[in-house]
C-alpha cells in the first residue's frame, strides 16, 4: 500500500494528463508530450539526487514528503493545466515528474528493502509490487470515469489522487524499517560458529 500513492501519481501524470490536455482542454498533443519529455529529463537528475539525500536523512521521511507533496500539488497542478498555456502546462508537468515523483521514486528501492529482514527481503519487496497493480492498473480508468461523471470537472480526479497519496502516506508512516539494524544473513551465522 505504500506504493499506491507513488504509482497512482506517476500514472496519473503520464497517462491521464496526456488524455486530459489533448481531449478535454483541446491542446495539441506535441505540447503535452514535450512537457513529459522535459519532466523526464529533469527526473534523470533528481531521482539519483533524492536517492542520495535519502541515504543521509532517511528514506521514510523523504518518501512521506513526496506523498504529501502529491496530495497537495494535485490542486495547483490542475490549475496550471487549465490555463491552457503551453508554458504553464510544461511547468506543471516538470514539477510533477521532475520533483514530486522523484521525492518518492529516489528513496523507494532502499525504503522497501529496509522494511524486510535479509532472509525474506526479495519476497517482501516482490509481493509489495501489488500496490503497482492497484494504483497503476486501475488509476487511468478511475480518473477517466470520475472526469466523465463530473462533466469534465477535474475536482473528483484531484480528490482521488490526493486520497491515494494520503492512504500511501499512512502506510509509509506505519511501515517498519530495518535500516539501522545490523545485517543478519544465514551465511554469516552458520559459517562463523
């Protein structure tokens, strides 16, 4: 469930926004595709930057900050998109993909690995990918249905994205962390006796 907010956000920005801008706002597709490319370019630098920062200040606080940023930024995000200005649309997407998403994606691998003892780490992280199915797989359908049922008003979509991020934040806040505990491996335990 910790992954729910992150994957909902990325799929919302990458898939739903493209459809929203081109179909609902009637903006030419190259505008939004250029914005996505610009955001992805910024993310090339910010993902490793936030990963490194999470090694210093902790993965959990940074991941939580990213989820809270999703829940808050979705409102001005729609405001910037709805200006129909190519520059504002680009700014909205660059912040979404180049700052907000990397706040979660940078520390994510280490954060998930820290939740599990080395004996079950691979299985734990792999099973945790179920959040990607729930958040990522269902998100575009849910967002499109909410937009259609509200006559093109994106408020319900923003609420859905914000609630997904806050649900993820609750699970992250409660997640265990083994980051500061010494590594325990069966190999070391059996061969040093």
